C-alpha cells in the first residue's frame, strides 16, 4: 500500500489545476468555425446542399401551389358549379307510365323562382341505325363528310342559355324557333369541322336521316354541359314533331343556372314548382359541397408532392451525412491537433453538428426562396392570386436545419471518437 501524498504535494497539484483553464467553445467561435468549414470547399458544399434545396423547395412549392389551386377552385366553383342545378325526371313510383313528367311550360315555372337565370328541358333523341348526320340527304351520290355518328339532343331555348355557350359563328335558337317547331340546329365546332362546315353565310344544312336542319350557330365552348359540343342541338318542339318525346330509358332532364348562392334553395323548390301535385316525379341535384371538392383535390396533391419532397429531403440528408463523414476522415489531423490542445469530445461533436446544421439551414433558406418564386411565377402565368401561408415560409428553413443536424449526428460522433495520438501519426 502506497503511503499518502504529502500535504504540500496535494496543494501543488490543486494550484496547477487552478492555473490551467478548462477549454471552452463559445457560440461565436462555433459559428465562425462552421462558416469557415463551409467556405473552405464551396463547390462541395453547394452540391451537398442541393438535396436539401430541392426537398425544402418542393415542400414550399407544394403547400403554396395547393393553397393557390384551392383558392382558384373555390373561385371557379362559386362562379360555375355552385350556380348549377339539374332536375331529373324519375317518374315517381311508376316511372314506366310517364315518358315525360315535365309540363310544357316547365321553363317558365322554374324561371319564375327568385334567383333563377335560365332553365330548360332536354333529352337525347333515339335515332335509328340509318339516321346519321351528314351534309347531303340520304341516297345522294355527291357531297362530302357523310355518315357522321353524332348525338342529337332535343332542348328548349333555356338549355343553351343556361349552358353559357361561346359561339364562333351564328346564334342559338330562341323561343320563336321553339314555338314554331323550326328545323334549325346548333352544333359544336368539332362536328362542324368533320362535316366540312366552315361558314354560315351560305345557310348550310345538315341531314339527320332524311330530315334537314339549317345550321344557325356553331359553338366553340360551353361553361356547363360539355357534351353539347359533340351533339346536334335542335328545338324541343321540332324533335317532338319528328321523333316524338323521350323514350323509356332516356327520360328528360332540366338544366338550371342560378345566381350565386341560390342553387341549393332552387334545388329544394324546383320539384314543387314543376308539379305541386306530384313533386315526387322529380329529383333535383344541387351542386356538391365546395369544401369537399377542395379537400379532395388538396389531399391528392399533398400526398403526391409531399412524397416527392420527402424523397428529396432524404437524398439531401444522405448527401450531408456522406460529405460530413468524408470531412471527418480528411480532417483527422486537424481533429487530433484540436484534441491535443485541449478540445473535448463534445466540442468536436458540436463543431461538426454546427457545420452540417449550417449546410441544412442554408439549403433550407435557398429552397424556401426558390419554392416561393415558383409559386408566384405559376400564379402570374395562370393569372391566379398566389397564396402561401406565413407558417410555411417560417417552418421551411427550420426543416432544412433539422435535416442537416440529423444527418450530422453520426459523423460528429465519429469525429468525437478520434484519439489525438492516432490522428497526429497519420
């Protein structure tokens, strides 16, 4: 057993410990070291940040674009879908007894309701196998573009008005044509092109089977009921005179355009206005809830692009981890010298975590800027109003910082385990 140290020896050791200060790493020195480590190899640092830039930029762009698209969906929904009501003829409990439950003055009854702009009844005409649409009568040997298969729709004038058509030439038929059962038609621009009709100045006619119709309007686009672009639309009374009313399985329906905010009220009143004695013959379909539509679209976009953003962030984290680990191996001599001069393991760990965190934070800031610019640019191109939540702009750089710190945990731990003697011998 060793004898106890003399009192003077213990006092000398304590004095020596008091004279040597413990090594410290101030926040200012830590920031300086991390910036110097990044600027020492700028090209490598830029490539390392690329994954984080893409991940954070995609994150910001996804949230910004989905918010902007949701706002635009709300606007368009309110302008179109929220002002549209469809009334279906169900026939009630005996659907086979009535071929058309709509009264002859159905348009006037619905248009008398407060908030209705236009309303009209329509149904698809059942044609025979030889009743095709052409520009020459059946049996003729001359002419072009014969035999086009196209749907014929019988409609009251209110249907075309409610559909909101954009005409390239001519006009739509009105109450005068419907009242006199005139043989006129309105067709879509695609069908007109296939039939070779380029102008209405010569009053071109089309033939449905053996029945001629003068084309008075060519429609290029519609706001509602897009199938009208592929159809031949004729007055309802004309179709009844030639083919009769709607047949079983092809019951009539009504299209109603309303003022903004009146659609659901009109849907609740339409059946009673059409037939107070038998409102069960009709089923009014109001517009869907815009919040549900917006939620579905936003959810689909979020899931798709958030996955892409997550993949980019993982790639960025792997790149930072790999680069930091290589830097640990390359700077083993520097680490050994720091340890020999008194730096502790936690100082080395903090230094490399600060470098990887700075790379992630800088990549997050750049990615946030690029994502914001992308959202604004897309909004300007599409003539939209850009929408970006402030919390997204604030959280995105923090995500980059967290990615960098997590990616640097293992390399920093490896650096703290380097022994001074072994590192200085390399």
